[in-house]
């Protein structure tokens, strides 16, 4: 491995970047030369390495400077690089930037995605830097951390002087002027922040058109709170606890299933007796029969014709119309579609991606549903990615096996945020609920099993589709297939 590129601008002190194991991670070298990483409740093999690497790996507990990876024995250098990269893939390392020669920590960098690797892009005197509008400081326990939904890592701030630097960077600053300031942390830190998109390059220090410099047009349309909520309430771009972990079970009693009644006189509305069930409307019967089904009969899988009927009844574009807006110098033309479910503002921002594990008449694979032409378009993905998508869904449902078909609901965010401000992401989530209920009703009506899934991995989806997470990303999932007779019984969720 080679040391990350250093900045061209010479700072007032050199900072040293090191890799070290995350807390509670231990490495063990086996007699077979295999190195195993142990962390609470888990172990993972990192492969076989030479004895020299095993000795050097023990230094990762306190921190191994990147510069020390370069050695006379190039094979050792390459092996250490490989070892640290494998640890990084499993989220088992963090990075420390410290001042030299004092050894004082400036920041600790905690990866938020599995493939994060620190780089130091070059900084020139004429460069102008500004803080991203998506970056924010917050307290985490007794620590101060700098985060951004766009960043692949968060920065734990160890030097309080750095907060002053961030305040200065709320407006564009030229590097040559920053270099003249007293108490400024090393420029290595600024380069790392630039690499993580916490800082941005702008044309000049007087540039005030800061929103467009964040990136493409899709980012211009994102409000800060919406992008943050999307990135932190899904899986793939953060390392926070996620899912049904019951973190407060020992601290707070569970809230009651039904709130206490309001005081005052009750006005009885009456109930329908079971003997009146024949009089129930078809919609009422479907609603009462609806339930989540997590186990599927792989001996009798869903068929392609059934999947076709399901998508036709829930998501097919029924008609289109174009309207010209009556405002602005150049009134835009906006096209609207009509589909079986309602959508906020008629935006219909959703695209459906179909992961097939077991469907009669349809090959296992990953597909996009073309709602205009009622067709499936295969998307080439790695087998490991398809398997990860399906098994994550099974894990989220608590099911013993992958669903026969998994529908990922992805939002084209700009379709909503082009029109709405402050409430765009909230509207998208409301639309997800509407579409999931539509899926449930159609599945029940067809005698199929279905289950909504509350966790989606936006980083995995981005890798499978090649679409950046802020342009189009998953906001919901639904498993569908032929349910097992063993699960027929008391109503579940």
C-alpha cells in the first residue's frame, strides 16, 4: 500500500493518519497463519498471512501509521494493506489523525459504509473551500461529532479549536488565507473532510451560489432534513443500531397497546355481529382477511402470470396527461400519470424493482418493472448482491428462507421535491404506506401471501443499480409469494 496523497500546501504542523481496530475488536493469529477478528458475539476470518504480518497486526490495537505500511519487504507491505482493507470491509477499523510530534488526537474517523477508505486530495493556495450545507455538528454522549448524510464517515472532534475552523468555513475561504490563521488544525484534516464531501471546492471565495455546487441537480432539490432522515432511517450509510433491538426495554416500560380512554360520555356506534358477515362488502372482507405472511411454499411457487396480474392491478400506468404551468417566463410542461393507488400531488414517484428467487416461468434475477409497458427488464447484478438483498429481507421478516419475490419500492425523489418544500420526504413516506396497503389488498384478494418490510439498504441498492442514493433510492419493500398452509391461522401484523 502507498501512503495517501499529501496536500501540496504545507501546513503549520504535520498530522499523522493511522488505522486502528474499533473498540472491542481483537485479532488472533492461528497456528495455520490464519488471522481471525473477534468482536462481541462474532468472529470473522481474514485469511492467511505471513508471520511478519501477524506481528505487525498486533499494533493495530493502538494504531498503525499509514506511512509504516511501506516496508523494505514489499510482500509484507501488500499483505498489511490487504489485512487492513479486509478489516475495513467488515467495519472493524477506524482512523486517527494526530498532530506530530505531540501525538495529540485531532479527530477519529469512524467509517459509516463498508468500503470507506481515507484519501487526501491535493489542496492548492488558490483553492476556495466551504462547508457543505449537509454537514452538521452534534453531541453524541460526551463527544462532539461532525456528520453528513453524503459522507462515508463521521469525524469525532478531539480538538475544540476545530469547531472554530468549521464556523469560519461557513463562508468560502481561500486555502492561502486559511494557512495564515493561528491555531488552524493540519491541512491533512481539511483534505480528509474534502474527500468526505464535508467540505466543498467552490470557484472563488466570493462565490454565493453555494447550493448548486453541492453536486447534480438532484442534490439541489434536497432539503437538509429530508436527506438526513433518508440516510439515517435506512440501512447502508450509517453505523447506528438499527431495527427491533428493544434498546430501552430495561429503562422504560412498554407503552400500552391502546391509550387510556378520554373522560366523558361515550356514544356507542354499535358493532357488526358475525352473523352479518355475509353482508360485508368485498373491500371490507379483504381488509379483514389481510395479514402479513412471512413463510412461503417453495414447492408451489408464485407464477409469472400471477405476478403479472398483481403488478397490473397495483402499479400499471393507466393513462398520462401533460399540463402547462401558468407561472414564470417559460412555463414548464409537466406530465402526470394515473395509477391504481393515490399519490401526493399526483407525482407518482415510485419505481418497482423485482428480485426473483422462486417464480414459476421467470428466471431468478433482478428486474425493473416498466409500468408503462407492463414488462420486466432484467438488470445484471452480482449473485452475491442478489443473495444479500433476498437474505436481508428474510432476516428483517424473521423468516427461515428468502421470499419467493421481493419488491423494492424506490423513489425518484426529485419528482416530489421539484414541487414541495420541507414536506417532500414526509409525503414520499406517506405514499409508501398507501402503496404497501394496496399490495396487501391485492395479495389477499389473489390468495397470495405478502409482508411489508421496514428496513431497506440504500447502499446495496445503489451498487446494484448504479444510481446514486440521493437520485433514486429504496424507501420500502414487500415480500410476496404463495404462503404456506402452516401459517394460516390467527391474524398477524
